[in-house]
C-alpha cells in the first residue's frame, strides 16, 4: 500500500457523503453504492480509525482475506483479524495449518471482546466459531508411553507419515518419535529408553542434522473446540458493540439462498434463523445496484479509465482534466517511462500527491475516479494493462510452448508427473536446507506418499484432463505399473501417429498450388487498410502468404479472438489467390454473416477490380444461376456463401483457396466435403474459440496453427457482470447505454417467449425503441430488421443467439443475457464478442435464475467472468475442454489411454511420436534433471500471486533456447522489475539445463546432501551422469587435469575443480563435452 491511499482515505472521511454515512451507524440497514474495490478499501481504513467498535466485514470468498488484511494494515492502525475457512476436504496441509493458527487467534480476540476489523467469509455465518483444544507438554526425564503420545497427537489432528517434512506431521520408528508441531520452525526427535523420555532434539528435516537440544516441548493441538455461539448470535447480544458490513451483499445472500435450497451441507433451520437475523440487523451493505433508494448512501468513487498502454491518449486525458482543476495522481512502478511521456507532452508534475499532477513511484492495487474528490488515481493496471503475452502467431512457435496452454495448473488439481504418475498438487512452498532456498511443488500420491518437485523441473508436471471430467485414481509410488503403462501407451501412440500422419500427410505429399509472389499488389492492399495491423496480425499474414507460395496444399487454423482481425487476414489471403489467377470460396455458417462478409470484402477488394459475389438464399433463383455460371467461366473471383457452396452443382473454373469461418458450426456431411477439398486446394480455417478436437490436432503438430493474441490498438476489455436476473438492473443497464448514444443487445434464447419479453421491456421502458429477431423468421424479414438496427432505427435488439455469428456493429456496447446458465462457454464468449469493438468501454451482463444454477453452468459462468481480458478466447476453449472432459478430442479407441495418463501427457506422447516419424530422429534424452545447491526460485516478494508464479515457472521450464530465455528475462523485468538474486540464479540454472540437454550426452547433474560451505572440500561434489562412457581421450585428459574423476558413466565434479562456481564451472565442462 502507499501513502497516496492513506491521503485519499482521509479525504473520503471529509466528504459530506461520508459524514451522512457516519450518522447512520445505528439506523437500520444502510445501502452503500458508488464505490469500486479500492474505494471500499479506503472507506474501511477510514472507519477503522474512527469508531471504537468491532467492525465485522463479511466477504464472499475466503481467498480474498489475506490480500485485504495486507492492504488494510497500511491504511488503519486498528488491528486486522481474518478467519480462514477450514474445509473438511482441505488437501493442502501447510495451508490448513496456517489457516488454523490464524483462525484460532481471531476467535480468541473476538471472544475476549477486543476491538478491531474482523474479516469473515460468508461461511462463517453458518458455522460456529472455534478455538484450539489445550496444548500438550512433554518434559525430558519424565515417563511416557510413545505409542500413547502418537495416538493422542493423531486424535488432535496430527498426520502420521513415514518421515516428517511439514508442520502437523508425526512419525514413529521403534523408540523414536518425530514430531513437527504446528507453529514450530523445525521438527523434534523424541528418544525413549524404557518409556523414559531421554532426549528432545531439534533437527533439519532434509539433511537430518541436529540443530539443538531441549528440556521441554509444548505441542499445540490442531483440533478445535466449538464455541456455543454462532457469529450472528454473539452480535445480537450486544449489537451496539458491532458494525457489520457486507461486501456485495446481493451475492452473499444469493449464496445463502442456494445453500438453503440445496439443504445438503447445512441445517435449514440454522439458515432460516440466520435469514431472520439478517433481516433485522443494522448493517451496511456494499452493493453494485441498490435495491431501493431508502437508506441509500451513494458515493461517486468509480473505476478509473483504462488506457491499455496508449500513452499519448493518457497524456491528452491528463492535460484535459488538469485544465478542469482535477488532481491526477500517477502511482506507478514504471516511473521513468511515464516521466518521459509527461515531459514530451510538456505536462508539469511533482512528487507530491496533493499537487495538480503528480508522479509517484509506488505499487497500488488499482485506481479510481471521483468527481466529489476531483481526483483521478491511475495505477499500472489502468495505464499499461492488459499487457497481453506476446503472440505465438506463427507455426515456428515451439509446440512445447503451445502445449503449455494445456498444462496450466493450480493447487488442488489432479496432475500427472511423467516419471511418477497421477497425483494431486497440494502445495507450493519454499524449503531451506543449509542456507539454500528452493521452491517445490508437493504432490500427493496413493497411501499418503508424496514427492517434492523442484520448480525448475515443472515441465514434468501437467494438469490431468480426462475423457469425461471424472476424478482419477492416484498412482502408487512404490509400484512399477506407471512405467509399464506409459511404455505401452507410448508404443500405441506411435501406431496412432502413423494413422494420423497418413491422413494429414497425404495432402502434404501431393503437389499443390504455388501462388505467385506479388509484393506490389500486396503492399497496395496493405496500404489501403484503414487501421494499423497488430504485430501478431502482421506475423500471421506473413506466415499464411508464405505458406501459399509453397508447392503443397496449405491447411492452417487461425485462432483469433472476436474482433481481433481474422477477416482482414482472410482478405489478404484471398487477394493473393486472385492476383495469382485463382478463385476463392469463403464459407460462412449463416446467411446474415454471408451478407456482412460480402460488404467487407467488397469494400476492401472491389477497388482492385476483384469480382465478388454472394451465394445464399437471399439471392433469387435467377441470381444464383448467374453466379454459378460465373464461377464456371471465372467471371467471379471470390464467392462468399453458406454450405450452398458445397452443393454438387457448384463448379469452379480454377479454385485455389477455401476459407472456412467457424468450421465447427458445419455439419458432418459438409465437413467430409471440406476434407476432400483439403487434399486439392489451400484451406484457411478461422475461429475465435476452437472446438477441442480442432484445437488438439493443431497442438499435436498435425495441423499448422496461428494465434493472434494482441488486441487492436485502443481496444478495452469488456466489463463483465455475473449475477441473478434483476429486471431493474437490466433496465438501468439499457438506459445507461442509450444515454451515451449506444445500442443494446438483449439475448433471450426462447423463440416462444421472445415477443412477450420484448413487450414487457416496452412497458418498462416506453421511451426505448425495441425490436426482436430470431432465426425462425423469414430470412428477408430477419435481414431487414438487422439492417434497420444497424442503421440506428432501433435502440435495443431482443434476439436469440443469431447475433453470435460474427455480426459487427460498433455502436452496440451493452450486452444483456437473461438466462446465461443455459449457454455453452464458447457461446457466451462469442456473444460477448459482439460488443466492445471500438474505443468505448463495453459492458456485458450475464444473468442467471437464482437457485437454478447447476455445477457445470456455475463453472462456465465463473470462467467467463474470470476471462475478461482481451484475447482470452483461446484460453476459454481450453477451459471448456477441462470442464467437459476430452471425450470429443480423439477417436474412441484413444479414450482409455487419455483416462489412464491424462490428455496432456497423451498429447505429449503423440506429439513426440509424430516428430520422430516426421524427422526420423529420436533424441537420446528429452529431459534432464539439474539439482545444484543454489537458491533459485521466484520469491513471493517478487511475484506475490501464487497462480502467476506457477504459470511463470511453467513458461520458463518450457523455453527451448537461449533466445527464449532472454525474452523471458525481459518480460519479467517489464512486469515485475529487476531480477532478485534468486531469480537470476533460476535463469542461470535453466540455461545450464538447456546447454546440457543440447549435448545429448547428459542425463542428470545432481549434488545432493552437500554440507555447508565451511565443511571439508571432498563433501562438495556434483555428479554428472552420462548416457554412455566418454571415449574422446582429449576430453578425458582435459577433465582429469582440473580434478574431475571419471567412473563409468559418471563425472564427479568437486567444488574446487570449478573454482567454487557451480554454474560457470559446470558450464565449461558441458562445452568440453560438446
């Protein structure tokens, strides 16, 4: 947090609105609107400093508590307490124990009547508060029964293991009891002789070295005792002592309502009591859309505008608002960059946040805009985000990196380790041994077995995705069955790879069309483009045109999010075919879309003399006949149509390119026809959210894939709301859009009731011009309605999903779906893509019916709400694959293999088999283990978000050469700042690993259980394992001359031989081996 926010928090306290709120402390329910997330935080900080009460802040998700605590501690002197959930299905032991300690301290403070700000999740309302059971003390020299101590510890929550590594674990071997108490920094070894406790020794869990000896050991229980009162019962006893605040109250109460409806996890009697208590509770309710004006206090602290790295627009806005006497605070970690921008635009600024324009070097979570404060706070989130990852916009992109999309993992996921099998990721944490810190993934296997995977070996770990989304059986570490299973599937994947390659490679072996290179015409068309191509778009165009010049049929899949420029890429490809003397067929899934593409292609290509026609049911029989004749005589260069283009009567004079828009929307018979065409002509497929089979074939390297991930300049992410349906909220959303001169899509996907819902909307909003449309209308009427709406004759189009298919209307920037739970994930994404296609902030409202949301529907809505960033269609397709399972990806005979090893590993095996068959080369080693005594990891202080750290580890582990590593370094520096020593070490380790892998002679470099630096030199040895013995006498002599010992396939490298520098010294040895 920053002093800037402290200043703003105090300024909020001086507002008349805030003073009005203070006066309502005991006046029943108060609704608080007009605060964004940072505004709520500032208000909490101010109220915490002012009132002498227990402030109870109820939030939706327990996961938000830690961040709130961290940020609020910087804003208020009042103590902050959190109460994390303890779920019975909790799988992360370390997190469980940490939560347990925090929870115990909070419950104790609450019970003792201490004032402060207490943060609870909604679950705390329906469960009794708890405190720990009493601790157990053990004294050296006294008599105990070790078996009894073991049993007692298990009863109070300790977990028995063969060896202790984490807090809350206990192990017993003979007369020795190892205990790692909760809250302790290290475990203790208790040694007994004839039931007498003879010694208590603290020790290092990894090296087993003794740390110290102790006379007494206190062991805190991990089991709770229930307090008789529920949270609301306690508040009811002394309501004047509490201020209760609900964040997003409508969502919280919806959660309680759903619990009540299900009646599975909680006693409905309790829920009924809670509901009554909430009704009469004097509380503050943070709401997005107030249910009533009564008891409403409205602030005006809203989200700041987004600039998406458009620094010229930023400078213009800073000038504009400063001239209106607003205060603009730029809180950034990229101070030097913004300093240059302000100076270039001659904007005066200071380092004082009280001045008109200030540039402050600090980190802040998000910005705000407030007319009452006359202040705009801009952070890196608004100024630079979304910073999309660089595109993999070329077939040259390593397939291993493409596969990383399938491998994104998080705690709790079932995962597959290539060497050990299927487990469950339970933790990611730092372990320090002898002053060396590394971060490890903890993976749980059957029988309570676990492995610790260093993060630089995360490429061996992938997310488990099954055929139908079912949970897998965990592997046993002690069994050889996993290795046998992988060996069997590897062999069968090679056979399947042959079949796939036969299917797709027949086309590649045939002679295709080598389209002519025409730089003059291509440049002329490029210069006529009204917009600036994005870097991704330029790369994709270059790749496709290059493919078309090769004498083999192209079959490329272009994945680009809605509105990211797929059509322009298609136009460039079509133009190349036409200028080379060939015809082009463009297939679109709907008649309306055909008409839209006709308009776009005509605008772009007719100035160059290209003859374009559309073939659909909108054309009369005579017109259709004329176009069909024109295709035979080559009077038509480009024809755009639905599946009508695949009819038997369609003959081309010289077809060279087929472009297919959203191929997954065509039927089986049409796809078979397209499959035949693929062997004869170039095919370019366009999609925004590829269906899993298409996606997986591309990832497997069978089909070329291009991805456009960079959004058009000035494009803003769509603000997405997921909530129970509320007609008043929908009404406000429609009015807000119309007031700013825009139009609205209202999606109601039931033809039988679409007219009645339109009439209801007309009654509520008589001033708004409504019209409805659906796919069962006569096509000419439907086309007229769509054209009238596009022309501004109507304000709001109430429609079925017909708007999903690529319709482009830049003036529509609000989307409302009244029953979003009934839609598929890719449908929701496509529908959202119909808005926000210009520079105006767009809003999407996904409403669902309260209490009627199934599990998979909830997952879909969570996904769509969580992927609002530009270019997220590709990730949404992958998430859809995880939700629905991989059943449709490959043929039925592959289902058993996918269930056995997971889709990601199966895809890797298949991809490897394809590469070997294609190239005839089988690498002797494709992965290598490097384990050296070096602190190499991403510290929490550098990347504090755990999910982001895991994702970064995965991306780093998948780098394939030094160039990619350098790009990764630059990207990390841009996002998170200069590299700490541990991160620099991690990159050195990864480079060493790549160098070792490139020799194809090394299988591992390991230095385990090395003593601290002060120990005798012989203990400092790293073993380099070779695939086969060295034979080069000169290399052997050179290695021996610097003190390296050779033993069969092993090089023993003393620290002295590398001058105390493991990385540099072993790097030189690798060069010798090359």
